[in-house]
């Protein structure tokens, strides 16, 4: 087994409490959700180790993420000890079990059938290591856990794909990574409070469904306030770019309308096409610099963007 150590990255202030200090997390999860979750655990103070299969000839790593996005792979593995172990061999299994013997939480992203072949299903692991908790990342829950899928398919089944355009980011994968790091925290809390280990399954389709809840509730449909019906909650063109305007609450809408010379800032007015046209014309007459200044002076939530 060979290993490499990555230099630690700057820890975000939100992770300064280091709630997982003293906890060892071992991951055999590749691609995006597992490594992103491990990155979060490391930022919360956990000692993190990742085992990867032997890389193909001429490659530095076997993780597909390094091929898709070397920048992402490097960012996610800072401060993580990465070791190589072929889990299909006796030598690799011995290396794995040496790590498991000193691990608090194991994180995987294999399908259940693959885990069973590797001797890593929960029943076997719990018998060998009663104090070890397991967080398994799968595509879909229950009987669907062995089905093939990806971030794009899980977003599609939750109505998060518009037309033929790809989504701007990997919502299911990143949402799943947050749920997985949350599951590590849950497992540690259960162990500390109840004195027992646990198996928590995280499904990327569930993560996508959770992120899609505002849409399922009707909160982001075109006839809703944050879906397009409110004139103060829109993306408008300005003189030299665009502005994401979020004057949704009544006091923000009032400040916006006062700046634009609009007398009525009632909910009914803000949902009218006439008010939308007046605000659009006002914003179009302003530069990004002027709008940024307006935001500060009049306390209006907005963010300017290039064309």
C-alpha cells in the first residue's frame, strides 16, 4: 500500500469548531459525492483517509474525478491521506482491514451488490468491528440502490432539468455530499450518546428530491413570487450587464420602487406587468456601478453580473 499526503487547505470559518476532531473517517468512495463529503469531514477536524484502487498505467490516480476535473480532485483531497489498495486482492483486503481496525466511520459509494462481493456489507462489518459506523452513498434508496444512475438522471427525475440545457452545477452530487457528511456527524453523535454504531444510507436521488422541494411545493413555479411573478425578484438587463434583483420583502420592494419613482409597492402592484416594465426600464438605464451603489445606499439586495 502506498500513500501520499496533501497539504491542508484553509479551513472555512464555519468549520472552525472542528466538531469531528479525534474522529477517524475512512473512505473508499470515488467520483464527487464521497470525496466532497470527506473534504467536509476533514474541514470539521476529522482525520481522513481514502483508499483508491491502483491507477491505470500512466495515470496518477484511479478516481474518475481526477480525469473529469483535476482542479476539483485536488481541492477535495487537500489534507486527506490517500493510499492505494486493490480491494479485490488479499493484500488490498489486509490493507483495508488494518485501516478499519482504527476507524470510527467508513464511507462507501459502491452499489450494495459490489460491497457484498468485497465483504463490506453492514452485517459482516458490524460483526467484525462492532464500534464501526458505516455511511453508504447510493444512487437511489431501497430496492433501486443497485440501479445505474448519475447526478443528471437524479435531477431529471425531480424535474430540475430545463429544456435541453445541462444544469449549472451538480446539485444531486453536492447535496448528497452534504447529507453524507451530516450522516457522519449523526453516526458519531449516536455512538457518543447511545454507545452503538450505525449504518446510514444516503441516496443521491433523495438529495436531489430534497433540493427540489421548493419546486414541489410550488414555491418556484412561474406564478410564484420567487419563480417569476414578483417584479422585484427578477434578473434584468442593465446598461453594461445584468442584475439579479431580490427586493422580495415589502420593505425591500418599497425601497426599490422609491428609487425607481414607482408610488405603489403593494404585493398586487409588484405582481403586475406594468410594475415589471417600469423596473426593467429603470434598471436598464443604470450601470452596474450605479446599481451596486444603490444597493448600499438604499439597502436593496441585488448582485450585478456581466452581460
